[in-house]
């Protein structure tokens, strides 16, 4: 690479980092915690450094690639929304072609990681990619596109089982469905932030579909998530530390109710932005409980 090309790449690096939301890690953390929880459950404890690295780095890379596709798909909508008007593609600092090229490179890097696992995980990665690409367009046709995002943001769960066990049992799909309700909860909070803008643009979101039932629905989604994972975890023999993690997650959910009940932009966005701590509480409970069992047995 020539010095001029190197300088050009360096000058565009801040734009690329803004494109993938590098300074806003909440998005990939929302993906990471349920994936790692599933990985620990599938492996019945610590899954090993190789799989931990593959799924952690892969989660960051795929979420970043998803941002590239999303910003290209939504660029005409985003310019009319104050919160998104300054995104690099929307304001013209990056061309759609360049943004998609960045996304393709990131997706290829993630695929390179998947290639170090097994054939089943590789096969499921294509389905995960298709869902991730399709989600940005769902809001044009689906009344609750957050459900599509729920599948996309939960697909690390069956892939974790595929990598750890070389099979995807019914437990993995049940955990995916349970996690989908969590995604519905926090992404509806996110949609509540842009409700007025989305009405003007004619975009379909769960916040608009649910109307004045939005707050009650969000709390119901949280409850279904915690009940599903609680029941499934109990069936797998998870007890004390796991239940403590669920209790910590439930306490945060109650706090989120106080943030969103007034339907203010600030409150709803804060609830969404801090949601990854709910996922972390569940993961910490899973990991601690499995570690305790290994310690007792060993």
C-alpha cells in the first residue's frame, strides 16, 4: 500500500468506526450475552478459549456488518430522523457501495472464524447471514419487525449449540424463542424513542402497532423472557446462582418500567441503552451456577 493510500485509509477510519457504532457497544453486547449463555449451557460449563474467542469476536464482527447493511437500507428514512441524520451514509460522508464493502469484509472475517468450528455451525452461519441481511427491510412490510430482529439477535444460540455439541437440540430453539421476547422488549423501547418520526415516515414498528398498550406489552415480553429462560434453566439443573442472576435481571426490568412508563424519549432510550445489563445478569447466573457445579463435582 502506498503512503497516499495509507493516509486515505487512515483519514476514513473515523467514518468506518462511526458506521459500525464502535463507540456504542450496547448493540453487540445485546447479541453477546445470550450467545455466551447458550454456549455455557451447551458445553455444561466453560466452553474453552477457542469457542469463546470465535463467538465473542464473531458477534462483534457480525453486528458491525449488520450496521453497514442497515444504514444503507435505511439511509432515506434516517435523514428525516434527528437521532440518525448524522450517520456517515445518511449524510453522504460514505457512499452506499463503500459501506457495503466494509460490511462484506467484516462478514468475511466472521466467516473465517466460523470455519474453525465444524460443518454444522458453518451451515447455520448462512441462515444467520440471510436473516441479518433481511431484517433492515422488514420494517417496510411487517407490522412488528422487532420480531424479525429477535430471530436475528438470537441466532447465536443454535450456532453455539452446533459448535459445542455438533447438534442443535430442541433446547436451543426453545432458548431462541425465549430470547426473542427479550429482543421484543428492548427493541420496542427503542422504537418508542422514534415514534413520532416513524409515524411521519410511514415505517412499521412494534411501538406503533401496540399503540397505548406498548408499556404493558414491553413488561409482558420481559416476563415471558425471564419465565422461559428460568424454566429451561431449571430443567437443565441450574439452581442457586442462576436464580440469583434471574432475580438481578428482574430487578432491572422493574427499574426499566419506571423509565418507560412516561414514554419520554430520554427514558425509553436509557432503558434500551442499559438493557445489556439484563443479559449480563442472566449470563453471570448461568456461568456461576455451572462453575459451582463443576467445583462441587471436582
